[in-house]
C-alpha cells in the first residue's frame, strides 16, 4: 500500500463518496465545488493524476472523470470510512424476521437472504457448506444503473445459478471474522466490472455458511458492513 498524504486521502475519500452517491465518474471540478479540500482545482487535478498512477483511481472511457479501483474501495472500507451504528429498530426487526426459522438451517439461510436483500436493496445470498445456495431480491438489481446493461444482468444471473462458482468466489477469502468484499474487477470478467459481493462466514447448526449480498460496487458500506457483522453475531447466538 502506497503511503498517502492527508490531502490525498481527503481527495480520495471525496471521489469514492461522490461516485457511490452518483454512479458517475468524478472530476476535479466536482471535488472542488462540493468538498472543502482547501486547495485549487489544479492541485486537486494533479493529486487525482497521482492517485491514478498509484492504482487508486482510473480514468473513465466515458468522460474525463475518475472512478475508484477495488484497491481504493478496500482502503476506504478498511481504514477511511466510519461505520454507522445500527438502530435498535433495525436490530429488532432483523431478529424477528429470522427467529421462527432458527431451528432449521435451510429455512434460516433462506430467511436471512431475504432480510439482507431487503436491508441492502440488493440481491441477498446465503450458502451452506453443502453448496446449497439461497438468494432473494432480484428486483433490487433493476433499480441500479449498472444492471440496466442486459449483458451484465445475464452474467450475474448465470453466476448465481451455479453454486460451484459462488463457492469459488467465497473461497477467495477464507478468514472467519472479517466482512469481505470481492469486486467484479478481481474476477476477470469484463461484464462484472461494476459488481461487488459483500459476505461474511457464519457458524450455524455445526455448519460453516456464507451470508452476503450482491449488487453495485457502490454499496452503502458504512451501513452494510456493520449489518453483516450483526447478522453473524445474531445467528451464532440464536443457534
């Protein structure tokens, strides 16, 4: 990881949060007008060029703006963002929805996928260690600009239908406690470049399962990461 100055970190955070908000490549003028960086647009532009050379941003082929790379997103998730605190209503609602399913693994995974889909407004996923895959919330994908492209949507549907491929994706990260993010750019398929999968490993009824969501790489990570952690602790306490 390249050492960044506080100003470079400030600019990088601004680009990431603006891109998450708008789904549009971010230019230096936008950063200058909307974020209080305290330097000239020319300086911001030069810093964005440097961040691009270091692998944190790349230039969009559609405009002159910049888009965060997986390296930038992971730095943001691991070090730069501030996790939101889940409301008591969020926690109680999630528990109520999966409580009746707690005694049967398949039902528990299915209900968990449904609740995650609802909370994230994306595709909820759950997989047991027997490669039984549950998913819910396909309609949410159609609300994201990234999935207006029929080729992207077809590729995602094809991936989801194959438990073996999903298992391989999950196996890219194997540690127990951390919330993992796998970006489409890391999977080697151009059609998945704007997609990300956020997941965590959960122990339930003696089985090692995965819970996650699939959607745009522009997830609300400050909310989604603590949500995934809560689901892990909730399920492991219940069963």
